[in-house]
């Protein structure tokens, strides 16, 4: 993690804290009923107070996103393929690519400029992902979507694995969580949990729609619910996330933990939405469907 990025992060967090008040945790919804159908049968309103983000990449560029890209090839807003509308995001990682000031072998953009989910808040997220048919089989997973935590750097805390991540290898798709109640972590030693393991291989070359409901709580009040292509995938109650002063932010693209693999990877993402209500983020039925 470069010093320049850490300074940038401090400035971003200062601005977010000023906009959101004192950073105290809002209340949570009272109905934890888990519905098998998205936005049906349970409490669909969270308590984050987050400004709604809708429409994916319809500006035709990465407006509002913070970029972690090695070069022009790493992230592009394209007109094909798209899930809905006129634009989607294409990410490419080539051997040796290091993504921007944050470092690491990545091609990602993230939502930190717009919203950091405070501890205790409840948020809904949706997005669509297409994995190309020529994706190679890998011996280690790649993070294709993640929610990243904000360490208390001034107190000596280290960067840690994401508290929530979707991982893909070419033959396997799975979702992991991580949590710790320790106030200052000096090592990446939180508890890891596997939240989902997709049965069989995910179909490549088509769009897949995700919806997540998350209550960020490192204690017993945590919730992760998820639907993949309209079907229930995750129904988890328990700790999720870390005991940080600041919260969690959404990232999308490609991240691989090791550089030595020579394969070039490409992935497509579209239709990102974030809100405190399910109705505002539910995947649209496109006119072409």
C-alpha cells in the first residue's frame, strides 16, 4: 500500500465523515425474515441512509468511481456486451499489471468516493457479471467483486482481506466472508467463512444477476443474504466485517493475489446499484429480453 494512496484515503474518509455526521451506527431493521424471492416476504428497507446509486456505467465513462487500473486496457466502458442500457464495464488483467496507486495485481474501480457503509448499517446492492467463454481454468481463485474494509491506519492497523468477496477460478464460483471483533488488527488474522459454493460450473458467456442484502456487524447482528439469477444463494446470520472506525466500500473488476500466472483475464460488469431499499436496486428486465 503506497503512502500516496494512504493520504488519498485519509482525505476521502474525512470528506465522507463530514457528509455523514459523526459516523455513528444507525439502527437496523427489525424484521430479519429471509425471503426466497428478491424483495418479497421480508423487510426490504435497510437503515444506511445511503444515497442511491443506479444505472451502472451509463455515463459512458467511470464518472464517480475511483480507479485502480494499470493502463487504458485495464478498465474500459464499452457498448458491447451490455446487460441493460448502452454501456457496461470491461476489465482486463495482464501479467505484471499493478493497479494504480493502491498497488496489487488488480484492475478495479470502487465506490469509496460516494459511500462508505458504517458499521451497523444495512445496505442492498445489485450488479450483473459476465465471464467470457474463453476464461482459462486457474489453480487459484480471482476476486471478481469485493466489499473492502477501512483499516484504522493512524492506530497501526493493517490492511486485511475483504469482509465479503465473490471469487472465481474458471471451474468454481464461491463467496467468502471474514470478521473480527478486535479493535486494532496488527495482522490479517480475522475469522474466514465460506458463505456460498456454486453447484457445478457457472455458465460462461451470459449475464448473471446478483442481489445482496448486508448488515455490517462484527457481532451477532450481522446479515448476508444473496440471490443469484433470482434464486436464493446465501442466508447467513452472524458476524460479518471488522471493528473499524470507518466502514466498508464496494469494489468491482479483477483482483488476483499472485502475479506469477501468465494468463490474461477479462470480465464484464454492469448495472451496479446500491440503496437502503431492495426495490431501488432490483435488477431490471431489459427491453431486449
